[in-house]
């Protein structure tokens, strides 16, 4: 009863109370750093959080390099304006190794840590005790249940998904995920925040894989099965999809780019959830490559070798 009373009272508040100006990003890896960068570049105050100072130093270095490249293109004839853009963006970002203190005055927490629902739940449970009642929680997960993560908190109505795509500064799409408990006010705040970043939001319910991965992962898995059955070489399958379907990358090139371990993690999770669904069937070849440490471009070899 208490939850519904809080939810009613919150719904009586003005929409301005959900204006997102200050965000805390948990996770200084590729995705977290990218989210911090685009938020800072669009005038938001950002605290980037990770476990160690050396990780955060590397994150800031990556952000600085990325903003520098963007400024050169954006201000090609105005180097002074470009330098000012870089300076202003970096000034908007501070760092912390203490998640509890980093969320005490924030409008929104965006989580971008390891894809493990138990780890995420534990994080959100702790942050829920420290963040103000107004604070919206969002996860950047690409495949895990938003509702399952939200269940570890007392703010089911202020919890949603913001699935950014890699590389965050360049990719325009963001999937905005609304659970059955996410309030309309929270959902609209997430949509408006995404637009403020210069991104294109698409709305989706809390379904496995959301929109893009729900279509993309089974497509890539079927390409592997086609290859496993000997119905086509990986090279020919890639060429066919690029020239026949107009895709910029073939499925095996894309698998290597995304990371074979990432694809395996997603399909394994879906298969566990729905073992009778043939779209979610695991692949012996994919499992073998991951076991051998051949994860794609990031390790120098996956379905293809990279020098």
C-alpha cells in the first residue's frame, strides 16, 4: 500500500521535478565513459564512478581523446571554439570511487557495469538506500530484465532502462525501456533526457533483448547454424547479407565486432529463460570459440583473424 501511496503523491508533482541536470554514471568502461561524455557535452553535470582511481584516469583519458576528435570535426574552422568545447565538456565531469556519496544529490543514476543481474541488483539495492527519493535509476543493460533489477529497490516507479549503443558518442539510437511499474512521468523524463543528449529514443517494453538485440542476436545465431550445417561459408554468408540485404557488416563480422562472449552470454541467458524456443538455442561452435578465448576483434581472433 505504501508503494502505491508514494506513487500517487509523486504523480501529483510537476514534471519539472523530473528535469535531469545532474547524473551519476556507475562504471567507467567503454559504455559508461561514453554515456558520461555525451551527457557532459550537452551541459549535464556528471559524476563518473568506478572501483579504482586508475580505471577512472583511463576513462577520462579516453573521454578527452574522443571529445578532442569530435571538436576538430565540429569546429573545423574555429580551433578556439573547439578548445573551449573540450574544456567545458571535461569540466562537467568529476570522478569518484564512492558510489554512495556520488548519488546523494543526483537526479539520475545510469548503471553500466558487468552484465550480471545479481551484481546489478546488489548495486541498486545499496544505492537505493543513499539516493534521494526523487532520483531515477536506469540500467544500460543490453539484455537483462529491467524489472528484475528494479525489484531490489523501493523505487519501482522510478526505474527504467536506457540502452545506449557502442560507440556511444557516435550512435544515435537509445532504447528507452518501461516496465509495468515505471511511471509515465519517469518514462517521459527518460525520453526527454535522451533527446537532450541529441539521441533518437525508441520506446520498448521490458522484453528480452528489447528491440535491436531481440532481432539481431537470433539473426546472428542463425548465421552460425547455417555455417555449422555446411550450407554456406562464413565469408559467403557475410557477403550475401551485405550485398543482398544492404547491411554494412555481415553477421560473422558483426559477431566479432560485438564480442563472441557477449553474444554467448545473451543467448545463454535467453535459453535458460525459455529453453524450448529454437531461436534461443545455443551453438556448439560459438561455445568452443569462447572457451578457446577467441572472442573477436578485441582478442585478435574470433570467426576471423585480425592482425
